[in-house]
C-alpha cells in the first residue's frame, strides 16, 4: 500500500482498547503468579524455620524445672500456683515478682498453672511457642521494612537457632525474654504500619500499646524507642526533610519531629525504669559495693565477649561470675589493659560504622541497635552477681545479624555465583548453629546437668557450687552438699543461699551454734533475707530462746508477708506460750 492510501475498509483490526485490556489482563495474571510464588516461598521458609526451632527446643518438653529462679517464678510461688485469681491479679500489678515488675510475665505463668498445673512439659512448650511466634513476626516485619525477603530470612534464622538463645527458651523462668521478644517484634510491625500509612492516631496508639505490653513483660525493652529512631534513619528513611501530613508533628528539623513523636514512648520507658529500681532496690544495694571502675571495665569487656560468643558460641553457662566476686579482678594484672583494648575495639567499630553510614547505613543501625539494647543489662547499675548472661543477647544480637547479613550481601553484589555461594554458606552456618544449640539445650535437662555444666565452663563459680549443693542435698547426698556450700562460701563469703542452706543442714544435725553462725552471716550480708530470719528463729526456739525466736519470725513476716513457714512457726510458738489469740498476728 502506498503511503497515504486508505486502509481497506474490509480489513478487520482489533480495537486499541481491546489490545490494552488484553495486555492488562496478561499483566495481572503475571502479577498473581508472582505473588503466589512469593507466598509459597515465604510459607516454605516459615515452615523450615519452625522445623528448626522444634528440632532444637522440642526436647525441652521432656525437661524438668530447674532449681534456679523457677521456684520463685512458678512452683514455690503460691500466688502463681493458684492460677488466675483476684488476689493474684492484684499482686501481679501492684507488687514486684522476683525483684522485677513484669505483670504480664507473671500472668503468663499463672495461666500456665491454671491450665497445666505444675507439669513442666507445658510450661516449656509455652516458651517454645512464644519464641517461634517471635521469629515469624520478625521475619514478616524485617521483610516489610526492607523489601529483602532472603536477607531477612537469614537474619531471623540466626536469631531463632543461635546457641545463645537456649537460655532464654529452655529456662522456664526466662519467660520474660520470649514474651517481651514477641511484643518487641509486634511493636516494630505496628511502627512500620504507622510510618508507611497516612497519619493515624489509632495506628500510633497501637504502637504505644504494644510497647507498653512489652515493658510489662520485661523492662529491658526501655531502649526500644531508641531502636525506632535508628529505623527512622534506615530502612524507613524518615530523617529526610519533608512536609508533614495532616496531624503529624510539624518541626523545622526531621530529627526534632521524630524525637517529639516518641515522647510518649520515652515516658513509658522512664516509668518502667522507676518501677524496676523500686523492685530491685535491696538487690542492687547488696551489689553496688562493686567499684565503679570494675563495673565500667566489665561492661566494655562484656560487649566484646558477646560479639565473640556470637561467632564462637562455646563453653556457654547459665551464670558467668563477676570478677569482683571471684577475686579474679584483684589477681589479674592485665585487667585494665584488657578493658582498654575492649573499649578501643568498640570505639573503632563505632567509628567505622559512622564513617561508612552513607554507603552502609545498616551497619550503623545494626551496631547501635546492639550497643543500645545492651545498656540496661551491661552492669553499670549492677543487679546480681553475674558479669554477663547469654539471655541478655536475645534482642541485641538481631542488630549485629542485620548489619552483617546486609553488608555481606552488598559486598558480594558483583559476584557471578553469589546467590549459590551465599545460600550454601548460610545453610551450612544455620545447620552448625542448630547442632550446637541442640547440644546446649541438653544441659538444661535438670538442675544437676545445668550446674555441672556451669562448673565445667567457669571457674570459682559460687552460684553454681550452691546450686549443685542444693541438688545433692535434695538427693540425700549430705556430705557432697556440704562440700559444695563450703566451696561457695570460700569463693564468696557473703553468698546468702550457701550460708542459709548449710545452716539448714547443720540445724538438722543438731549443730545449732554452727547453724546460727551461718544464718547470722546471711542476715549480715542482706538484712532483708526473710528465709534466714525465719531459720534463725527456729534455731533460737530449739535453744529455748523464745523471745528471740518470736522476734525473728515477726521480722521475716514483715519482710515477706507470704512466708508461710514463718507464719506457721510463729503461730505454734505463740500457741505454746499461751498466746493463741495472737497467733495470726505477724
């Protein structure tokens, strides 16, 4: 047909709109197929993740409670054992539990007792389920935040099955870790939803509510607002200057706007800090005699040690004794150089993260996530006799995994076989972690295996000696129990439980004067140790010192009104003295 000639009117051409409709239809089908593939892959990866968690932690369903905080949190606590009651609910929200104010954790233990009684299997199962739920929510949130599913999957897999997770999941008393971890992930998810959608006060209140529930599970989450600020920088990109939408806080600087936005969250953090200080007051007073320099140096060394454990999780123990307690600090001539080296390394990594923030923003975010979340538990305000603890890494290590996985992926972006090599490397790494974590979980089978392992992995561990002594005492192996208690007291002359337990053995043997010396040592170390006062009262009564016995029983009940043995003993003494009408008075 020559140029400009009309088309043959008999020739049929598809209308242009029909062509576009067909094209759009094919495009929609392709999008649907892609969505189905992504959904199938996500479900498959989630299934593998759950299988890995079950492989590692499923064995805990055959484990027992351990004689370390489990009695206080569950089976020796009458309010928890009773399940959900009006008195228990009031106590959960108005009184500290195990030197902490975490009412939601307390309620979770009450619910377990309500449904399962004191069968350890189901208490362990709750921990495993909560940990698995945290992993799944975290996978969804990281994927949505970054748009990188496979990278997020590797980060979450490392979090889920790393050997350092064993303490948090296999220990019933650490319910607060897995419960707060779930609300941590839910808070991140709610925050991403709030940021990615038009401003909504309801969406913001969901963030606040999830955060509040997390704080009521474990106060370690007080630094979560700081983590949200880091996520504003990357990957959410909210630090760029923009015009606020309707209802958003208007400020000249985006940083000021983002800080003001989180004021309610910081207020909640401050309230949780106050509640924790009030709840742990006596315990913190007992250990604040640790020199400030020792606490600062231990904090620096611990930050580096946690990094080392992430890459080489060997010789993990339920408790690592503080060098001040063991005397190692005084004997170590190089401790100051070790601490300077640790601080220098931390400063160097921080400097690298800051200098490379434009190219690798995730490196700065992940590193500060790690350091920031460790602040509440690093020991600057010491509570307890430990120098560090595996459970403290439950959430901080996510930041390190995030930084490493994203950096490795970006640095290998030009490699032709990066997906194959990276996938195989990740699979081998995760398989190795599963094997090591499975073995580590076996040590939590019962108290004897737990404390024996701790003594194998640490030195001069007074808490482990006392724990093993208690196991021997319950088995009737009295001579071995006495030896363990004596070793504990030799290491730490003010170890309360060792003095109290050794005093109990001496009391049963009729060696009252020796028993009194140990009970008095415990009381001198901590005047608010109710059990030692109650046991001291029993010694005095056996010696015929009735007035002294009554005074000790009353003092024990003043410290702990729920101390049943002291109340019963006081009632018997008063009744024997002809004061039955006063038997119910503390």
